[in-house]
DNA sequence: AATGAATGAGGTTTCATTCAT
DNA sequence: CATGAATGAAACCTCATTCAT
C-alpha cells in the first residue's frame, strides 16, 4: 500500500472520492464505481487505501485540514475583533464552497467512520471550533456582544453549515453577503442596508 | 400489503424504523434488523410496506406531518407578529425534539428517497416553509425587521435544523432559550438578558 | 439460518461438502462450487451454515460422532480383551472407510478450523482416544502386551489413520486383514498365517 | 529468474517457505507473506521462482532428496538385515525431525502440486519406498519375518509418518525408542524391555 | 398476516502475477 | 536482481425481495 499520504496522485483520488461520496452517499458508492471514476481497477484502489473506510477518512480529513488552513490565513491579516469575526465567517464559507464535497461528506457520513477515525477527526474539529470560541470571546471583550454562553456561536455555525443544503454559488447571493448577514445577526444588528440593495 | 396507512400498528412500525434509521442510517439498517426489532420475520415486513424505500418515506412523512400540525396549533393562539415568530420557532424546536428520529432521518437520508417519494415530500416541505415565509413577512410589515430576501429566514432555519447535531434535551439549555435567542438574532437584538437567567 | 442441525437436508449437504473438501481441499473449494454441487445458489448456503468455516466444522464433527458410535457398538458385543482390541481396530477401519471423506478432511484441514471449533473437536477426539487407551489397558492387564506408555497405541493408531493415504476398498486387501495384522503387530506376533494365503 | 537451483540463497528461501507452508498451509500463505519473511518484495520472489507452485515443489523436493541421502548413508554402514531395518527406521525418523517442515508440507499439500510436479515427486517417492521394500525383503530372506505382502511395511511406514502429528522432540521419548519399538512391532516382538528403560 | 427458505445480484476485499523503472 | 504500482479474476458473504405454505 502506498504510504505516501500527501502524494499528488492520492489527493486526486481523494477529491474524486469526495465528489462521489457527496453525490451518492458513502454506502451507496461502490468501490468499483470509485475505481472506475479514478480510471483504475477496483483492486488497485487498495494500494492507496487500506479500506473503503480509509477513503472516507481521507476525504473528511482533507476538508478539515483545509478549513483550518484557510481560517488561519484569514485571521492572520485581520486585526480588530469584528474584522476577525467577519474574516472567520468568510473563511468558513470559503472552505464550505471550495471543499463543499468534503464538508458535505463530513456532515452526512460521520456515522460511517470507524471509532478510531472518528476520534482523530474529533480532535481536528475541536481545534477548529476553539478558533471560533476565541474570536467570539474577543468580540465579547470588546463589548460588541454582551454575553455568550456558546449558544449564539453554535447557532451561527449551524446556520453556516446548513448553507451547504441550499446555497448555490451560481445564484444571486454572494458569499460576502452571507458572511455579513451572519455577523450582523451574531452582533445583534438589524442589518438595515443589508443584502442585495439593487435587487 | 396493509393499505390502512394510519393504523396503530403501522405507526408503531414506523417509529421503530425511524429510530433504527436514525441510529444506524438507512443503508446500514437491514430489513432483517428492522423486522427483528419489530418482533416479526423479515418476510412479514413486506405485508406492511411495499419496499424498504417505502418505510423510509413513511418515516420522513410522519415527521413532516407532525411538524406542520404543531406549527399550525402554535400559530392558532399567537396574535402579534413577534409572538407568532416566537411560537413558530418554538414549535419547530418542539417537533425537532419530539420527532427527532424522523427529522434526523429526513436530513440524512433525503438522498435515498426515490424520485417519486422525494417529489411528494418536497411539496410538504414547501408548504411548511411558506408558513415561515408568511410569519417573517408579517414581522417585516410591522417594521420589526426591515428587509428580508429569505436570507435571514434561511440562516435561522438552518441554525435550528442544525441543533439536532448538538442539542441534548437533558442538558442545561431549555428549548425556550433556544427559541428566544433565535428570535433575537433574527430581529437584530443584542440579547442582553439572554439565556439561563435563573441558572 | 436453519438451526435444525440434524435435519436430513443438512446431513446431505454436509456429506456433499465432505466429498468436495476431501477431493479439492477446504481452501480450494469455493462456496459457489459447494452450492452448485448441492443444487442451490451460493447465497442459500448461508441459510444452513453461518460460515464456510461452519461447514468444515460440521463435516469433521459428523465423522467423529460416527466413529464414536461405531466404536461403542463394536465394543458392546466383544467380551475378551483381545476381541475388544480387534473389534476396536475394525471399527476404526470401518468408519475410516464409511466416512472416509470426513476423516480425510479432519486430518488435512484441522488447521483451517477456528479456535473455538477446534477446541470443541479436541474434546471429541480425546473422548475417542480414551476408549483406545482403556481397551489397550485391558490387554495389558490380561498380560497380552507387557507394557505400554502409549507409544504402541499411538503408532498403531497412526498406522491405521495413515491407511486413508493408500488403502483402496476395491483392492485385494480386506479390512479384516488390516485389523488382524494390526492387532498382531500390537500384540507382538509374527503373523505366521497372515494375509492373503491364497494370493 | 535465478536458474542456479542449488544456490545458498535459494535454499534459504526454500527453508523459509517450508516453515510458512507448514505453519499456515500452502493456500493460506500469501506470496506477500513469503516475501516479507524472506526480506524482499513480493515482486522479487518471481525472480527466484516461476510460480508460487514452484516454491511448493522446491520445498517438498528438498525434503525428499534429503530423506534419500540420509537413508543411503545409514544403510552404508549397517550390515545385518535387522541392523539395516533399524538404521532405515531411524534414518526415516531422523529426516522426519530434521526436515519436519518439508515433510509435513509433503503430506498436507501434495494435492496442491501441479500434475507435472507431482509426477516428478512420485518418482522420488517410489525410489525411496523401494529402499524399504528391499530391506524388508532381506529380513524375510533371513527368516526374521516370515512373509510380507507389503502390508506390514505400509502400516509401519504409516505409523512413522503419522508421528509428525504428535511427536515432539522436546518430549520424553527419544527417536531411538520410536525406531526400536517400530522394528519390534514389524518383527513381531513383544518389546519386553521397551521404551524408557532409564526413565 | 405471517413464515422462512431460497434467490441472485452485487458488495468489499484478497491475491498471484506482471512489467516499467 | 530488485521494486512496487497495477491488474483482474475470483473469493466470501450480504441483503432486499419473493413465494409456497
């Protein structure tokens, strides 16, 4: 089995698997279909991945790692608490769009992970959420949002995650609008001059 | 096959199926497991349902019908726009908790429905969402929220739906708190006296 | 799965499996081949047996149970120590011939049994060998064979078991001759009037 | 492919294969396992052997050639018929112990040989058995055993072969005891002063 | 309504073998 | 001699579904 986990080839295969798992679901996607879409024989799949299950893990992990990376980059440039919250929301939407397949799979197929895989990914997820926790805490300290027991944060993240269910990048809404409206809701603004002024 | 779709027996079977589909997923739950939990043999299942797929349909339909019913009852008693919005949010949470299995299945297994089943359920869902659309429109008319192109509504509903991922009824948060915070966010309030005032 | 372990049907299937395992080996015999020879589909096999492995167990167990039964019957009628030894040898040869398939499989495929199955069959085998131990002990007590540390018994049993490698029932040798020669060797006789005087 | 069939390297590989085939069985031992134990990659195996099957042949052939060699050496020094019989039995046990892996494989995996391989090995086996035939004939001529149609020879050889099933070199029995008891049984003696005189 | 044996297509995975490097 | 990715056939087993009883 090919142990080079970051090889270009492997990343391609993971991306293809992400698309198929997203479109058809993990259980419904057969390894034969996976292989066919990858342009190899079904037996060859198992040189790259131990298991069908390991493919699922690789897909979800790749999405999470990318989310983390984008979030860190976004925060690197933003200075004020509000700007950081906005940047984080936009980064979240950004990876939700760029790596949509992987994130949809993460949501839908979480259950199909092995216990071990899940434990590893829970760590990644916790690390990501702690970034959000921190940024919102900064907003609180700045008096932008008077209190938070994590409830608003959770609702806001949920609202964002749920966008994969209905948001289409080719529709009239821009990601920036989503991010702005969400920040407004989080900070308790009525969003007077909100989205789509020209519509 | 039992054509009496609302029989007590059938409702029991649907509830059992909902639980299993929720816990294990539709694809992973075998007809034999379903039958075993129902106390019958696998062959007998097909006297009640044409298909495995029809069981899935019945599960999701039951959740949606119940959601609609609860929403209508809640609105029946609420008069002001804000009260109606609050009532609707609470009704949504209420069915999300009462019929959690069915709603989780609806979210996760939507893809596994046949085209015909899905089309029928889309109608139900549209009917339900039009209730939300209407109530928020009333709020706009009352000047509570200056504009809305559906974005806030969608974000709010998404936030609510996502609660099935993390909300636990036996935790410290009461459903009323969730509903209140959500209404605050929707209406652009800073939620000064927010959650858990008595705790 | 059909739990009626002694059903006529099951015994037929076991006999067929014994033949195939004997001819081709356990690993080499596919479940499809098994099913084809049984006149059913490969999937149907698993109504009768949980596993391919369980079929192997059933084959070997059947041979052992039959061996025990025949030995007990033979001893039931034999009175003197020597007669009992002779009866036992002949019973051994008898089951070796009647249930040749099963016994060959027992010898060759012992390794392919699961640990659990093997443990159960070891008990059966021990019970059978204790019969031999007892009968030879009677011979010693009668002064027919002066000593035995189990060595002669083991060599004799080994000689008998090995007959499945070369003995053919349609050849010139009669089972009685085998049994007689073996008893002679065990008791230290020169077998003056030995086999096939007319050949 | 390495044509030097007697190279030191090749003999090492054959010995490793013998051990694995003996422990796990031919069918169950994968080419990858073989290669891993040999410290090479699976693809490299096929530089040394054409086939997996050829490895099996090499294993069994090596055992047989060694058996023949030891037997010839033993007979070279023994003069009287009885001494020669004893020497042969001991040589047989000797190779059974020294080359146990190969001989166990010969017994168990005979079936897995290709027809061609088997034919070649049958010749070797016949050559070996003719040695036994000859030595026993000498005993008959010397009046040590009055007659033999091959039956006693076969039983005795079977008893010896079967020892691989139960004999452990680290147990209390010495190979000489086995050989002596066997000769006694063959020659029809009661083995008064038999095994373990010193124990 | 219920049973449960039987189906048969299709699932994941293994494995001996090849071949370009 | 050695590698290791790729092959592709075939292995065991599962499972929704049917049907005679």
